[in-house]
């Protein structure tokens, strides 16, 4: 017998213009049977009325279009961030404001470890907020001289380690000659490691093993809990290697009846040819389930702006730093785009600098002329420095964009005075321009780089405040309505999932964000403070408090 | 004799798309002359190995005739190098094929961090016909120029496709970008393996060696004892673009035995514990190693010209 539940809520924001607000939603087989009044829904026959949400506000389940499962796995390590942050179990970790504080935090964690050889690992250190004070191996030797200790910076591109970690990696010696490994007055490495090349040989010794992190069951579960706490029901893992083993594991974990989120992992275009990548993704596509959506590719064109590795157009970086790095050559991207278009595979491409965006637009234009496919929805990710002309080109080629609204809050001040200067800092993550030019748009957190939380991301896009409290780029603010669209249907559209999720209307998945406040009723500056009760995913109820 | 206690020598091979890297790798594998090479490629997809050379392959390793192998390193080069070391295949040389956008000096920097291997040289392959156009490319220009500047050896490929004058113009232009790196003109990527792999020294020491690709000459320097060995190594690397490689021993002022290795513009001088006879073998192109070119060097090192050996076509 079919079971129908009708949920009554204080208010239901549907994102469906035909019925923007309502009070009841009927759910059958994990999908939405209809919205409206109880009388209107009763026409479907027998039902159970569920009053759990009588004092809550429902929204479509939020969609995070750019995050990484690593946001979950990292929580097994010590959080050393500057800002308060919610962990997967709902505990708030207070930000640590000084280097001394970070050392003390690590010392406490160290004293709790029993295995004397087990590495101790911290993450999310951001000395930008601590007068850029540098940490050395001497500092971390105070935590432990015996076990390897490492702390990853918020950017993910710098690692601090202690003497033991250097010793295990064979680097505690004279004569190390590497641009990413500064030496102290004694001629030995200081313990600061800049960039993946320098971090590589040491990171496994301090417990950062990328291979084992992917498809890690505990990490996936932690990540999914974070989704519930932030109202997210569909989330991307935007650069996965998707090995045979990790896909098997992800399928197994997401299939569990208690797994509360839909994961969309994108295979990263790195270490395999375009043809092999397409073949792999085509074969993975067929293994998709409702909660694990395979069959998309992520390419990376350049590096990061604050790392000065993004590719910039004239006049380049404010401080005169040399232009950044290409991570993938135009020729390789051209081949990938052609093959992907021909095989119906969607590609999301990371660009940070405006030259990288320009290169991708040029390369994609050529590919699209050769393989003119409609409704491809190729998406630019981050795309932080795009100008109006570039957004016009995106529109002309039916491309989508996913802008990094959170970045603007956390590092906007740095960009203003250090990396790109005021004018370009003001137009970074130009949400208003993107919408004005008609480019389908999402906004994102890039968790763990910044915290997962689409309502916070919406707040960033609506207010454009930086950490120091300045409004940066008044003209690029967007309305609350547009921001709420971006974190639901906007993000769903960039994943070709807008027919299934993103709004509360008949036939779609019964995915809801359950809120304590009404985001359309409180003013835009309070969006980030909305309390989240939990989610409904595929008709299953997940209360954040009882995960 | 092999590595004198050093790690397996690693050459980073780079060059933009179409420069002829794949052809060159196959050429080196075909002419390895008993040397066991490991080729590390960025990706397996566009496999650089000719099919007739492949003996067996699995997901991790491709076995090649003559004990050579090919592996892919994906995104983690240091892990791949450690893995090679762990395989214990008594390799003679590792060749890393870098991607067209890579910064070869950064890759070499990473090589320097891995135990069991040691940086040998950065070899950049250049297509004589297209390099100047490529170096003006809207997006790739600075990347290509940086690669040329990072080279210890510049292999100027496809010289048969340009006129002699054009080749001269390109060589002058290359020298203006990187004055220390020897420029080696070749056709069809057929560079003498000795230039890239540097195993000529074993043959010179073994005497009666056989040369597979002609056109090379060697000069053996017999330095006096107690000289400034660092200065000698630096001079060979920086002041003599005709010397594409040099390797051998000298005794420094403290009486220590030093191994000198020069690859184009790169040099290394490090203490070795073995007591081997002094002597440094220099490798040059054709007849470019003429005595008169080295007068300044002999003078600098207070060497007697008559005591030096000059051999052609070793």
C-alpha cells in the first residue's frame, strides 16, 4: 500500500513561482506529491499528517555546488582555525587567535594521544589574521619532540611541521635546496613547507594521506552530518579521483538507509589523458544511484589568487608578483572539452584569475564550434575575477558560473590591499553582474576552505562584507531572493539536477531544509544567523540534534 | 662506479606540446645500450612508448625490452619516485616526462627532496620550426620562456625543417634567453643518449667503448691536486657551453676526493669516500672540444696543456 505523509509547516518557501508560499507538502515514495492546503492535498487519498514542522519554515533542500568530502575527514584532526566553527557532531570549536594559543591547543590534544608514534595533525591555521607571524619547527617541537606534528594552513597550500616530521621525511639535514622549503640560520629547514611539491614528501608522515582520505567511510559520514546541520541535501565533491575502491566505498556508504545526503563527485582531470578520463567517467555514469551521482568532470586551469598562482591579465598582481601557473594546458583542455561535448559529459572548470577565465572561454568557444551541443551547462568554478565582458561571453555560450561568495568575506581585505587592489577586489565574485548578464549562477563555500553553509554563503553575496567589516563592491550585492535561488535551483541547474531538486513542487525529490526562522522575513544582514533544525532528504527526516 | 653512493640520476624532460618528447623517449629506450631506464610519465593515456618495445604491462608498470620500465606518476611525483626506489630494479637512470605546462625547475626541486634519487639535469626539447611562434602564444608565452630559461641542456629538434640561417637565428635567440645551456641540434628527436643520460664516462673509463650515435668528442682533464674544485665545476658548467656534460674526480685543497658532475649549465661537486684516480671526462658535440677553446681553463687551473687528452668519436 502506498504511504502518503503530509507535512504541515509554519511556512513553506517553494521556489516555485506558481505557488511561492504554502503550508503543506505531501510526500510519497520519497518524492513530492504536491503542495498546497491540506484540503487540496487530500485529493490524493489516505495520508498521515506529520506535525513535526508545525513551527518551522521549510525551504527546498539546499544545494552546495562546490565543496569537498575532505571537509568531513579533516575533523579527525585538531581544528586550529581563527574563526569559531561547527564540527560534524554539532560542537562549536572556538577560534584560536594567537600562535601561542594554537600551540597550547595542540599540546592538549597531544596529551590525550596514547600511541607514542601516532602523528598529531592540525588544520585551518591562518596566520593572515595573526599579523602573518610564522611558525617554525621549534614552536611545534614544544608540542612534541617525539611524534610527528603537522599543521595545515587554511589555504591548503602551506604545511608547518616539527623536527620529527622532517626527520622522518629525511629532510632534517643540511643542503636542502628547494624554493618551497625555507632554511633557518642553522642551515636546516625551518619546518615551513610551501606548495604541494614541498609538502608532498612530509604530508604522509603527519597524517595527511590524500589517497586514504577519499572514500573514507567515517569522513563521508562526518561530511553528511555537516550537510544536515547546514540544511544541505545535495552536495558536490568537486575533485575526486574516483578509483575503483573509493567508488565502491562511496556506493556502499551512501546506500545506507541513514545516509542523509546526495553526493555528486566530479572526477578531477589530472594524471590521465582526456580520452581515458572520458572513458572512466562514462563507465562511472552507469553506476550512479540516487544518492551518488557520477559522470561529471572537474578541470583546473590555474592556481589561487592569494597564493599568487592564479593566471592574471594585465596589469597582473598589485605587488608585482610574476604571473601564476597553468595547471592544465590550453591544448589539453581543448581536447577534453571536445571529447566531453561529443560524449555528453559535463565539465566544471576551476578558474581563479581573469586570464584563466579568458583562456577557458577561448578554448571552450573553439570546442563548441566544433561540437555544437545544446544544453551542455559547462560551468566555471570560482571564476572570481571575471568582468562584465567575460560574463557576456559565458551567456552567449550557455555556460554557467559558480562564484566563491564566502571567499570575499574571508580574504576580501587581503585582495583589496595586497593581491589585486581596490578596483578588482570590488568586482570579485560579481554576482550582480553575472545575473544581469543572464548567466545561470550558483554560489559556494569550497568547504573545507571556508565552512559549509549555504545560508552563510547567501549572506556573503547579499551583504558583501569582509572580515574587517567593510562593504566591498556595493554594486555587486544581490537580493535575498536571488541569493536563495542561487543556493537551491541555481546550484541544481549547474549540475543538470534542476528537474529533480531545487524547488518544492510536484514530482521532485522530497528534499527540504528545515529552518527555525524565515529567510524572506528577516532582513538580509541576519541570513547567516538562521537556526537550522535539520533536513528532510528523500522523504527521510534528519534532525541535526539527533544525528 | 655507478653512482658513487649518490642516488639514481634523474633527468627532467620537458618541452611544449609537439616538440618531439615522445619520439625522443622511444629513441632513448631503443638505444639504452644495456642501461636500465625508468620513464615516469605524467599520464598513461597518451603512452609515449612504441608498442614493439613493450614486453608486458599492468596497471602500475609497463615493462620494456632491456630491463627498462615506464610508470605514470599522476599527481604525486615524490610517491612515484619512492615507489621506484622500493622496486629495487637496479635502475641506471630515471627520466621524468613533464607536462607541457610544468615548471621543470619545480619538478627538479621535488626530486631533490626524495631519498635514493638525485637531480641530474633539465633537458628541454625545442621544435626549431615552431618555437618562436609558440613563445609568442597569448597564454603559453611566459610558461614556454620559463622552461627555456630553466634548461640545463637545450635540444633543438627538427633542424632539418628550417634553413641553416634560420637555425642560426633560433640558436642566437635561445642563447639570449639562456646563455649557459648548450644548444644541441638534432633531427627526428635523435639525440645521442650520452648527452641525456651521461653514461659515456663508464665507457671512457672502461676503454674500448663502442659509440652508437656519432658526432661526439670527449676531453679528459687531468687536474692538479689541491685545486678549487668548486670553481672548476662552475667554470665547466657556466663558461663552456660546448661542454654538454662532464663527470669525474678531483682532489680539493683539503685533500678530499670530490665527484664533479656537470650537465649543461648545472653542476654538482660533492665529497666521495672512495679513493679514485683524478680525471674529469668532458663530452662535447662534434669537434667543438678543440684544445684552443680551453686555453683559458687550463690556465685558470694551472694545468699543462700537453698533459690533456682530446679524443674524437669515443
